C-alpha cells in the first residue's frame, strides 16, 4: 500500500529541525519526525498514521555516535542499531544495550533503524524501551527553547506516546554504566526470526562479593506486557538476598524462581495474534527466570 | 515536488518524486528495475532488499527522497555483462529457489552478510538472512548456496562492491 500524502521537510541542522517541528505543530499540523523510518514507514504504508508532514532528520550529521562520558555512555539518537552493535564502548560498558539491539528486527532494518527512533516511537513491543527502563537511562530532548532531561521512568507515557512536548526532538540517551559485578541478559520470545517480541525481559543482576551467589541488586523490565514497558519492581525486591545455589539443593526452595513468579505483577498484557494476557503472564514469569539465571550465572 | 539525484546500478538518475513515493516504487515503476520485487506490506519479507550506500536495506521501507544523493545497487546491477555474480551462480548451482520470488532479496542480503563475515557458518547464514522469508521454505539450499557463493567470491578475491567510507550528505530540500 501507499501512504497518504504528506509534506516533506528536510532541515539542514538540528536547530532548523526543532524550528520546523515547532512551527508546524503550532500551526496545528500533525508532524512526525523521520529518522531511519523503519517503524514509521510501515505505519504510514498501512495507513495506521496520517501525519500531514514529516521532518526528516535522518541525514543530519548529529546527534549520532557513541561516547564514553565517565559514569555513563551517551548514545546519539541517530546512531543506527548496526552502529550500536558494532561499538566496542557499547559492548564493553553497556552490554545490555548491545544484547537487546542484536535482537531488533534483522540486519537490513538495523542498518537504517536508529536507537533514538526506536525509543521515541515508544512501542512497548520494541526491545530498547525495556532496556532503557531497566537501566534508568536519561533521555535528552531539545527544542528551540533548549534542552531538558527526562528519566526513563517518565518517558513512556502510553502506547506509542513518549513524553515529548510539541517541538521537542530526542537527541540522545544517557545510559548509566552499572560498573563491575553486574551481569546482563535480554531474553526475547518471538514466533518468527525478525518479529516483535511476544514478551521480552531485560535483566541486570549484581551478585554479592566473595562468590556466594547471593543477589545484592537486580533491575528487571518487561517488553510488551502493557501499553508501556513495565519495570518488575516486585521481582527486584524479592530477588534481593536470594541465592543462586543450584535449585533444589538441600531441599531449599528456589528463591530465584519464587521471585520471578512475580514478574507479571502490575502488568496489563495486550491481546494479539500471538496470545492473550494469561499466556503473556506465563511467558513473563518463565522468561524472567531465564533472564535472571543467565544474567547472574 | 522534491527533486532527487540517485545512482542506481551505476547510472545516475534525476527524478521529481512525491514525498510518499517508496524507493522500491521508484526502482520498479519509474526506472524499470523490476528485478526487485515487492513481497509484503510490512517490511518483514525482505524480497525488496537492495544495497543502499553499501549496506542492505528494504527498499519498501525507504522513501525515494531518503535515497537522495545515495548509491543503490539492485539485483540487476550484480552481473558484469553476460557474467553472473558468483552469488547468482551459486544460487543457480545449488537450486536455491523454488518460486524465485525471494531470490533477489536473498542474494542481496547474502552479499551484504559476507561483508562482515566472508566465510559464514551455517548458523551465521541463517542469522544473517533472518530478514528474508522464503515462502517455499527452501532454506536448506539457500544456506548451501550462500556458503558456496562465499567460497567462490573468496577464490576470486575480487569484491564486486566496496563499502563507501562515509555516507554522502544530501543537500537540504
């Protein structure tokens, strides 16, 4: 299918893009920002969205690239998934981002799709929103009035709805380094190779020193378990102090599994072709257990 | 209407395009490059895969205006005269097609995969082609063909495409 008609604006700089976006939105136009277009263009072609104009920032020289900034890594919004995956800074310092990005769609889509685009699209079935939520990332957004920061916990407002005000563009994300002792895993369940996650789990786990295998801290967030990514606070709390000793040893209950059985608490799973809420709740519990085991193992 | 300049299979075209025109429609309907088929409406199937500035892209998920200033290589740009590209030869030799609809995209994705992994394992081929669906489920022969094509390309040691170091910046419209 062919998209409904729209005006096309290709600004020469980010400043110009902010101005164009602000002006158009002030005039009452329904404007979308186009970066790689790998989520937006299919929506337009299926006529699920009818913007009156696109502001194409995809060819701008900045903000793109990955930068080690001490306590965090800054990932420019226009950095492609492919570039993120290839970045040694990402792989070494924020490995959960690399693990999840490698599961996004397929190579051709990763060549064009962008880190910032995936997040600003705010699709709860996308893999990166849950990662950003689990890692307590900070979103940096810009408008003609300047920059402001939005914590990940406030960025995802509703289905496909980020906390961007009219005229604001996401320029990048600060991804905190969690430092030594942390293990990471992204567990994704999907029916075909390149499809969206039916359910996904982003997990970061820190075990106590001395090799005791006791969880000191855990960060868990879920993909596609509601209109926004969901932070599994109940699991995080229940995991604290849980032991990674082989399950069933000494007849002791598997506290990791008990903790992960709370993964669906507070979620509002959707229904689609791939399953209903009960199935997704089940998946969330099983996949969280796998993710935590892999991250802490 | 925006005017774009785009190189396709080594020939430069200047076209006036509606913003909503997809790259695949530019290729097929305006430039006659019907070797690139359209398989789905969702960006899933990969039949329309081309090389855009050196890397694979699904031409149904790219606007023609986004390709302004870019270099596109389609399945039609692989052969040299009457001589097929080694990957085309390999798909023929291994009978890596049944209906043939996915073949152009499979070949473009396979060549892209070899840029990162010139000697891919079966697993690497299967992962590398995850964005390309074969509705006849002829994957076994496709995987064999990609590995055969890789060996032949390595033997010839003459890469058909080189990856541009930097993307060309397009002028603002």
